C-alpha cells in the first residue's frame, strides 16, 4: 500500500506548486487534492485533477456520483438500496461512485486524534468507522457490495461481520481499523471532504453530480438516478440506458 507521504510527493510532482503559491492558501494535504471537486477548486488544481483522474469510456467522461451520508440515516439507507446500488450495478461502465460516510456528524480534536458525535448516536459513529475502513482496505466493488449489505439490514453494526464474511472481507482487519487510530484518521478525511462542500450540506443523503449539488440534481437522483446518469453521460448509451426507465417506488425521506 502506498503511504500518504509518497502520494503527497507524487501529487506535488504532477501538479507543481500551483496550490502552494496561490494567493489563497490550500488547507488540504496533497493526497486529498483530487478527492472531490470542492477540494480541487479550493486548492486551484481543477484542470490537473480532471486530466489526471477522469476515466474515459469511448472518449466520453464517466458520470461521477458522490454520496455524503451517515450509516444509520433511514433516507440514506433508502437511497443506497433503492437507487445508488441498483444503478451502479447496471451502469458501472459509465459511472463512478464515491461514498463519504460522515454526514451530519461533528468532530472535536482531542489528545489522540478526533472524537465524533453522530446524529443517530454512538452506533452510527461505529457504522461510519467500519464503512470507511472497508472502503480503505478492499477494492470499491467489494466495498460497495459489503456496505450495501450493511445498509440494507437497517442496523449496519450488528450485521457488519455477517456482510463482511459474505463478501470475503477480513472482519478482524476492518474491526481493528475502526476501533483504532487508523480508522479515526480515515474518518477525519471524510469530515474534511464533507466540510469542503460548496454549498454546505444541510441534510443527508446529499448527492453531487460531477461535483455539483443543486436541489434539482438531488430530486432527480433520489427519484430516478438511473435516468439522471444516462441523461448526463455524453458517450454512446449502454443497453441499460435504452431500456424502459421506470421510476423506482420506495419510501424516501430526508434526514
């Protein structure tokens, strides 16, 4: 696994000193510069991030969907299970998904790292930490399968081990991460990404489309994400896009 210090050196080598020399200082470490559109804007490396990061399919950029959520939010669980995961399983060839498990949590600096206060209580903080460690240790496809399993259960923490075993994820490794300094630091990165949102999030689930959030995007995403992704993608449409797009009927409420 590549260390953050090595990643920082690589980013500096690729992007030069544009963020360092800017009149407006960048407050994010180099390894986060391309982690979200908001941070790349703040650090003045938008073009470099697009050139370095943007996957291409038939010369068309993939659609980037980022979900800012928290593990015990009912609306987040409904969006993940009813819209995001089903759409991704059909359209992963033309879309990228980024999961940011933090949501409406609040962090406070302490002597050893960060303390977290979560909207739905301590179990939600545990769920967020487990999910960020899963995302850190395994490939995204396996991570998303596992997180989908946890969120579908309605109670992610008690079902975490079962879902990890089902997807061949090392539970002991993830559990150690989630209860130690590594998970604490990883969740701090989620806090930084969430705090960098512009406009600031006011509820969860909070969805960005290619780094942009509007109420129209949010409404379209939560009602028919598949249609939104297909409409946004500028390349040849995959078969799944040409099929009849029925609005998924599920109970959704903003938390």
